[in-house]
C-alpha cells in the first residue's frame, strides 16, 4: 500500500494539475509530456532505489499508473532475489 501511494503521488506531482490519479488512470489522460514523464521516472528511481533500463524509458511502454507500480514492484523483487 505504501508503494502504491508513493507511485501515485510521484505521478500526481509531475502531471499538469488535476486530482490524484488512481492506479487505473491512463497516463495519456494525465497530460504528461516527455519532460514530466522523465521527472516521474527519476522520482520513482530516487524513491525506490533502482534504475530503469534504457529500453524502459518510453512513455508508451506504460499505459496506466498501475503499470508503473508493477515495474517498481518488479525491481523490488529483483533486489530481494539478489540478496
């Protein structure tokens, strides 16, 4: 639940106004441009301590806020497997 709220908040802080997005809110509906999308990516990397791969830095690779949350959760699972 904490990760969910953090992802939603980071996305909300970088979209151009509006209400806090829900997990199923589509990114295209949040008025994210390429710069604000990169700001979301950097925010997620800083908050969760991982880096997106170059091939993952495409706004079209994520349809909803939930897709970003899934990527964050995957990074956490990868870190757990390494430890």
